[in-house]
């Protein structure tokens, strides 16, 4: 897992970069490591493929899921819940899954003062070099700037989640290491890890010997998978 | 922006793939209005169009957007709008005007639960609207039904080209699932065909011809009838030449499931499981909904014992399956509506129910 993360771990990134899947993995791993973690779905932009879809999985693992009141219903109203203010103030470990791009990060901005007051937070920027609009470090940096501006929080680490969905090979992941390194350098934040499908995490480890590998399970799936 | 290498794969969301494909197919004029679950089409266009000298305009309503498409198409450029179910209803007047004025344009419908404001989860309940009455009057529009993100890309190219060839509106009929999900794709390297629209478009006569008027108002009944009859001759040619469908394990099938779009992915998964259990079941997947693959279904009706239409609706396309089968064998329906997505297990159970004694 990703060790040494501050109690409040916030996941931001370009939409479709794999934030939700990473957030679910982080929450499950932290819970398994004995932390009383809550998973927060802060996505007010996208009603599909979001942390709130994993209510059952979270409950089974004993993780509190905090989601907008109407998440998963047919009501087209993004709303925040007062529960989140209380959780941030409580100092309890949180994994916060933020909506994509600056549009999604705007909701995080609403909590930035409270989060900064708490002090102990990590803002992880998730990148995927196979996403069409973030295939170079300058493109990834541009999106991060927009996210930081909207969220009023600073990135503290980069996670390379580069993948091509179901056709991803270990080589596809290894090929993105230079991109991830350049992106982290230009973001002036450490490259914490490359998150890789558990099925071939070891093979990627062989290809990228000096890189921290974070093996993850794929929870975000399509109905026919 | 970094150019893609030949056949380079990227991971894209359905909605943004539709938008990027349109740009690569030469569309530089997008007029839209946000609505879940298609908003990323407009958001993507808003970001990209200014960087490539194109026009992105968020109209004051869906009605305004479709009429801006009419104006742009009349001026001879590739134009596009996108929306989701309730927004498409607002565009239907404009779609009829486009058809009546013989104008090419692309309309994307990322369907959501309906009627009324409905919901925001995936649906296929706009089949009747798209294929029977996309606007008032005697008219058809081309309707493409992609089932993968790659097909969404490829069909955008096809839709623009056929729309320009036959001077008529084309629709990509997707659903919220396809719009929101991510898949690896590559963009086709084909040369976009150029169309000379000078003879009919209102794009300036350059002193070389009298000015063109693009219009759908014809007050003499005989003249209007003649125009519609000419148009229907073109429709007949399209039905003959451009009907697209896929057949999957149909040859030895006792039961053929008919499904399109995201639903066909669920059906395929159910068929694969059923085949492993020795059920002889196959699928006909319409890739164009107008023109409809009537002949393919007629042909299969010669040797199968029944058909099953699976849809995310109360049963709309099943009407066209029944028309094609014409009473020869039984036609059943299974589906969910309102944003509920059928599962492979449910479809498998339905297949087993119908083939119960045939195993």
C-alpha cells in the first residue's frame, strides 16, 4: 500500500485518470492496516462511475461512505453533506475522492480552509499518460494548475496510474515512467508510486526496479465485465 | 498538443471521443447546451475548439443550438450539436427543418431515462423518436448505434460523410453508459472526404452564380410532394447501400437475440455463457437503426425458432423485429427502463427460459 500518508488523503486529477478506483483501494488498504478510515465521494460533477457506487463494498469492509445526499439516485442535483465538515474537524483518517479537473475540484475548494486548519493532509495528483489530453508533462501540469486554483490546496505527491483499461500490458505501464517523473518534477512534488493492476504488478516491478509499485484491484467495471 | 503516432492507443471517455472524432472529421462548428449525461461533449468542445480556430457556442437553449446548426450547415460547413433525451425533444423541430432543407448535420443523443425530465442513468427509450419521428413530416435521418467507444469514433466519421453525401441529418444514438465509460481507442488515419457545397450552400456566390436560398417552405403542394418523393428515392438508395449490422453466432442458432448499443455488450456476455452451456443462441446487432437491417432478420427467420429483443426500454425496437419477422416465428422481449441496466445474468435466464427444451 501507500504508506506514510497524512490522515486526510485527497485524490485529484483529470477526469478518467482513475481517481475513484485508487480511492477505493486506498480506503480498503488503510482499513486493513487498522485505520478507522472513511471514504468520501466529493464528486459533484459526474453521476457515473464514482465512489458512491461502492457503498456495499465499503460497508462490508466496515468503512463509512460519505457521499452527496442524492448520489446514485436519479436526481440531477449535486449537493454536499454537512457530515464532511464534522469528519474533517474530527481528525479521523479520510480518503476524499474528488471530481475530475478544475470543475470537480471546485467542491474541494469549499473545504480548503477547514482542511488547511487541520494541517495534516496529502493531495495526490493522479495521472494517466494514456488519457488523450494528458500525454505530456506540460499538459498534465496545466490541468494540475487549474485543479490547484479551484481547490485552493497544494499538491503533495503524484501517483502514476497510467493504463489502457482492459488491454494494459506491463510494458505499457513501464513506458510511462519518464512521463510520470517529468510530471512530478514540473509539479514540484515527489512521484510517490505507480499504481498497477495487482495481476501484473510484479512484472511492472521487474521493469521498474527503482520505482515504488502500488498494486491495486480493479473495482470500477462495466456491467458486462 | 502532441500528435498521436500511427495506431497509437489512448484511453477515452465516450463523450470526449465523440467530440474529438468530430474535430478530426473536420467539424469546426459546435452548438450545444449542457445536460447530463452528455455534458462532457460540450465541455470538451469548449476546451478544444478555440485552440484550433473552431467555434464553440453554448446556446441559450437546445432550440437555439439546433437552429445555429441549421445556419452553419446552410453556409456549407460541418456542424454538430449534442444533447440527451429531453434536450433532443426540444431539437426535433429543428431536425425536421434540416431534413426539409436537405441539410447535412450531426446530432448526438446520449440517452437517459425518460419520459419528461426522467433521470440521468442510461436508457434506450428514444428509439421510436430517433427512427420513427425525429421531427414532424415525411422524413428519415441516418441513425447510428455504436456499442464501443471505438465505434463511437468510427461512426462519427461515417455519419458526417453519409450526411454530406445525401445532404441529410445524421444522429449518433448512444446512451449514458457509452457516454460515460472509458475504453482504449485509436483514431482512423483516413483522409476526410471533401464535399463541394458551392452549388447549393449560402456561402457567397463570388459573382459566379445567382444566390442560393436554403429553405424548407414550399407552398405549392405539387412541388413539395415532388421534393419529398425525390428525397424518398435517396432514402431507398441508402437502405440498399448503407445498412450496417453485425451477426454473432447466428449460423447454427435456434434463438437470435437482437440488441444494439451498450445492451449488445451485455447480451454478448450472456450469449458466451449460454454457448458454454450448449445453448444455440446468437445475436444480430443493428449498427444503423435507420436504415434498419430488416433483410438480415428476415434471412435469420428462415432457420431460427425465435427472436428475443433486449433493450433498455419497455420494448421499442422489438416492433421493427416483428415487422421483419412478419409472424414467421415468435418474437419476445426483455428489458429494463428508467435508467436500470439489464445484467448478463438476467439475459442468460431469459435465453434459458426461451430455449428451455432445446438444450
